[in-house]
């Protein structure tokens, strides 16, 4: 699968949080997130392993109760089931890979 760069396809998730589904396979799914300054993603957990790279901006990620500041160029990996949340300090662009596939994040126009 090849997914060409596009400016559309941003799905709002909550105030100041948008996602854009990118390429995916049978076991992994790449998703880009745009997070506006001041946005917060409440504490949550999911079955998916999550590996991410902060392309731009800065945020504070709370992982199992510990605050972890992240800046552009930093990366992270979380096992499935780990409680985490985010406070956005400066507008962010984040690239995340999930395994298994995040079916609920797939855009209709990208489905195989």
C-alpha cells in the first residue's frame, strides 16, 4: 500500500486533537496526529502497542502516573494496556504506529 501525501483527511477526535490515517497492513497502522497548543488527551489505555515520534512541537505525556516531557525528535513506545495521557505545550505533529491495526481509526477511502 502506498498513501500519497494529502492535506485533507484530518478527523477531529476531541477539542484540539486531529488524526490522519496513513498506511496500514495486517498487523500495523501508521497514524499522524495534529495536536493544538493547550489540548489535553485524558488518561486512557488500549490493547494496542504504540510507538511514536514527535515531528514538531512539545508535550508532556503522563505514562503510568509519571510525567514525561517530549520535544521534537523524541520517540516513545508503550505496551498495550499502559495508562497514558497528554498535555500539549506547543502545537505538535506526531507520527504513531499501532499494533494491532486500529480499525476504528481507518478512513473509509483507505480501506482495502
